[in-house]
C-alpha cells in the first residue's frame, strides 16, 4: 500500500507528524480529510447541480446560416404614412 516505505520510515513520519501537530490535532485533521474525500466522491458521482443544456425549443429547426443572415439584415423600412388631404 505504501510502496517502498518500510516500518521504520512510517514510524519516523508518524513521530514527525506528532511533533508538528500534537496528539490532540491528529483526530481533527483526520476528520477534516475524511469529510473532504467524502464530499469529493459525492460530487463526482451525482449529477451537476446546474443544468447547462438549453431547453428544447418549439420553433422549427432553422439552419444557422439562415439565422445569421436574418440577424445581419437591416430591419425593413416602413412606408411613410400618407396624409389624406380633404
């Protein structure tokens, strides 16, 4: 599991960790690490909270070239209203 680490190396690492963090902090560190791993696994296995796929539209399918041409075309000019003289 630990590759080429022997029992002497693991004991030395444990002693260094005890000196740095103290005996009281090690359970808290383990708990925090466990929660982080559990949260990571949960987020990997469940679906995204935000659905980024667009909803299906009711409009007929229009090729993108026609959509681009329709957006690029200037709006039609409205005929000037004729004033009735009378």
